[in-house]
C-alpha cells in the first residue's frame, strides 16, 4: 500500500494502521488547521463568526487532527452562508487540494508544516440540545447559530411548550425594551418575516423568518404550509398506515416531505403526476436522492389505497380530529362528560 486517504472518518486510527502505507496516511480536513480540529469544523467556523475557512490536507498522526500540514486552500465565509452552502464549496476545494498533495508526494516535493498548537481550537460535536436558541446571546450571535445549525440539527425556540424550528434570521440595528425572547410582532408580508424577537443583553432585535421564495410560488407555499399544519395529525396517521417504520433523526425532513406530498394528493387540485414528481424531486433538493424510490413508493401506495385509508381514518376515533394530541388531552380533561 502506497498511501491511505481519509475523509470525514470520525475516528482516530491506531499507530499500527498509520504505519502501514509507504507514504503514510493523509486526511482531508474541513478547516484551516490548527483552527477547528475535531468533528464539526464547518459549523464551528460559522458559529464563531470566522471571516474565512478552507481545507487542509494533513499527514495523519496519533492525535486528533494534529498532524503536519501538507497543503491548504481557503475560501471566504459570506454573511449568507449556512453550513450546507459552506460544505458544498469546501467539497469542491477538497479534491483539488487532495490531487495537488498526491502529486507532490509522488514527486517527493511535498513539504510538511508542523501545526502551532498554541493556535489550536476544538470543533466540538453538535447536539440537538445546543440548537435551542439562547436568549442571553446577542442578536448577531443568534443569527450565526441559526446559519451554523442549518440543515442540522436546526435551531429552534419553544412556543406554548412546542418546538418551532428556525431556518433563517437577520439581526437588526435597533433597540427594544422587551425581555429577551419576547415576540414583539409576527408578520407574513411583504418580506415573509415570521417572528420578530427581542433577545439579547443589548436589547437589540432580530427577525426570524422563512426561506426566500419567489412571488409566483408564495401563495402555493402558504397553502401547503398552512394546509399540512391544519390536518397534521391525520397525515401522521396515514403515514403510519403506509410505512412499517417512519423516518426519524436526520431523515425526519423526508418524513415531512412525504406529508406534503400526501396533502397535495388528498386535499388540493394539483395534478397527481405533478405532486408526485415535485415531491420526489424534493429528496434531491434535500440532498437525499437515495430516498427517491422510497418516497415515490409511499405516495403511489397512498394513491392506490386512498379511498380505503380515508374511510378508515374517518371511522377512527383519534385520527379523525385535526387537533394536536396535547390539545385533545386538555379538552378531554376539561370536559370529561361531554367528550
């Protein structure tokens, strides 16, 4: 074996393995080392407000991303970047840096630069708990957290004991006297801003809002969003009948996509072929093309069983209601005799 290449492996290789290849083991790391050693360098660079990041090709040793650096490529971090967009750009730089490094190693011209440990920072692994917005932070810091945790684990707030995901935000250069975390307005138009939150020790204000969409698609998006939420318990019940095991974790977004597809088939005048096509293509947009077949299969199964499922749902005591379970529980408790 001449060389071993590791990308996003996540484990420390034992010395016996590192010594096997003639030219050693090299790693493609998503930061400008020694900054952001560890599991989540892309997200942490956004989270910290770094102006740039990049890719480092390094010679692996027994430590965690501590080996000598063989090649670096940098790229700026824009104010609009999320971890997804930044990942895509670094994914283009990584192969370029790797090919350059392999060529220099083969020619014997590679120069290894020792890392300065005094400049090292550690990119700790992300957690869902960390994604909950901390109102003690400034609006600028919260905005960076939201971009860093998009598309996973996705920042969220709690409203009426229910988590609400926040995909995008902007910090405003204004002050407000409200307590941190207070909703001071909730607007849909003209700029699709969803929630205005006063939340930080400086009392400045931030907008939390939906992703940018075109004017043409705004009405359809509103109908799909509000429509799915209106019959959410029923859609959840239908999916449970169609799938032996529902999608969870990082694939939960695809579960929501299937609900949007079923809603279009059952509750809108969108042609079935168009609803199927757009929903299946949504898996590609969400970077899960391997699940296109699953989504297509579930939606076509619903088409075949639609009449029977809707009849069964209407006869089912729990699933025929469109209220969430927590509200049904409160109603039952408040009105036990009338229920």
